C-alpha cells in the first residue's frame, strides 16, 4: 500500500516537477487564493470562532464572495469537473425549507442568513481546490482560530469564565475565547488535531500548534472535548498503522483485534460510568444532559417527520411554548439538545435525519476506500468524522457549520484522483515568489 508519511500527495511522477498550466486543469494563483480565503473565513464564521463578538450575519456573505469570484475566472475545464452531490443539496434544502414550518421563524431566518452563505463558501471552494491548496486552507483556518482564541483569553477576562451560565445562574470555569461556550470551542480544536497531524509540515512548529490546542482543550474543562481530542489522536495513529499494513491479512487481523478491544473498552466504560463521571467532576446525569435528552425526545415525538425547524427550538430571543416546556422539565435554560442525533431530529425531523445520514455514511465509506490511493485525505476524513461522532454523543456537532465541513469532505472525495491531486499554483513559476 502507499505510505501516508507525507502530508500531501502529488499526482506527478516521482522525481519530475509538475508542469504549471494556468489555462488547463489549474485554477491559477488568484482563483486559488480567493477560494482558500473563502474556506478560512467560512469556517471561522460557521463554526463560531468569533460568535461571541455578535458580528452581523453579513459576514457570511463576505465569506462566499471570494469563491464566487474564483468561479468567474476559473478555467472552463475546472468548472466542468465540479462535483454535484444530491445528499448535500438535500441537507441544505430541507434546512432552508424548514422556514415554512418552524416554530420560531425569526430565529430560523436569522440563523440561516448568517450560516448558509458561509457554508456554501466552504463547499464551493472544496469543489474547486486541489488537495494541497485545500489542506493549506484548513491549516490556516486552524491557525487563525488558535490566534483569535488566545488573544481573546489574554485580553478579555470574561472569555476565561462563563458568567451566570450555570444551571443555577452561577459563574463557572471554562475557557471559551470568542466562542459563545466552551462546548463550542472544543469541537473546533478537536477538528484541528487531525488537521494539523495530517497536513501541517513536519517540524517543531507542528508540535507547538498541537501543544497549544491541547492546552486550550484542557483550559476549556470540557470533559467531552478533552475525551474527543484524545480519541482523535488515537484514531489518527490507528489509521496510520492500519493504512501502512502491506498484507491484507494483517490489515484484517488488526481491524478485528481493534474492534474486539473497542467493544471491551466500551463495556468497561459503561460498567464504571459512575467512577469516570466522578473523575471528571460530573454526575451520572452528565450535568443534566439525561434530562435534556428526555425532554428533547418528547418534543421530537410531537413533530417527528419535519421537526420544529432549523434553530426553531432553544432560542432565548423567542421562547416558544415547546422551548418553555423543555426548560421547565430540565430546570434550566438548555441551549441545545446536547446530542447530535437528537439535535437533527428536533430541528429537521426524521426526513432530515435520513438525508443527513446518507451524506454521512457515503462520506465515511468513500474516505475508507481512498485510504490506499489517497491516504492523507482518507486518514484525515475518517479521523475527523470519528472524533466528531464521539463529540456528538453529548454535543450538537452534526448541523450548522459542521454540515459545511462534512459536505466539503464529500466534495473532495467525489473528485477523481488526477483532479484532486493536481499540482498547486505554487509548483509553477510563481513558486519563487510564494
């Protein structure tokens, strides 16, 4: 099999420098940089890196403009190779269509107005950029997220603690930067771990970036985030070992032994749940999550097919009777369902969940299949999706900007290897200036 030792693969023959052809299958410098800018701004906005600053929703439009410009100047051959996914269109469509039946039209419209353009920006860029250029944009987005968060923690004391945010209205610890909550910050850096491990060039800077993300996760005091971060590292290392097996029998044996071991770990975890939660400073309700799950499930059963609308529940601006009933049952103002699947069901219903599940399953299946042909891409996608799944056990990390991330992965995987691995503009004459 092909080793995954290099952060980026190249379709060019070994030892031969790829020829730069700005009028052929390359975007060229301007369109590439514009698309990369859309990835960075789109991810920072849709994943909530600066949500605590309460900036206007128009930032989402700013994110999509560069990539639209890239489409305008991209070679026709590149545009003709742009992939189309019906599952991506389905998730976006049902989210937007939920405006027609949402319980809270104001919150739904405001949320979608800010999110959709930024999400579209990321997805469009993923359909244009080559692997190397998209990977660079992902790394830059992680760097930017780290920088913004560290600056916030240093300069703004309130970003190091949640003021009046506890179930009893009390203050509690937890770094969150300009994210609105520590449980919004930790998923971003869990995404960052396999991204840096896979795509960041080797060297001391790589390990410094990983160390800073580790400190930020610990400072968040998010049990879910810390656990998922550890899992992301384990998953990434396991995939490197699995992909590096040259004998199919060894791969099968490793997979089987790992599966048995994972089942054993889950069994021990479930049997020791009280001890584990106590070690994290939690109780067996997981800080009231079991009550939130119960109340959310009751709300789902009231409107199972289409849900209550995107962002139609849990809004503090427009408290609907459903929202008030959930808060009354759990005893405090919960901000979301605290579970990825329940979050989908309560917002876009069973129909929306089925469409989303098709996208999720097809993406991870495609990523697994390219472990031998495009190992860096396959390892990155599978490790990110696996750690995201772990986060989703107690957080809402399946919708919103996370759909954009999932859709971007799907777009990359739908493209032919010779297209996705095409040389970057930085491999051509402009390389001496970049």
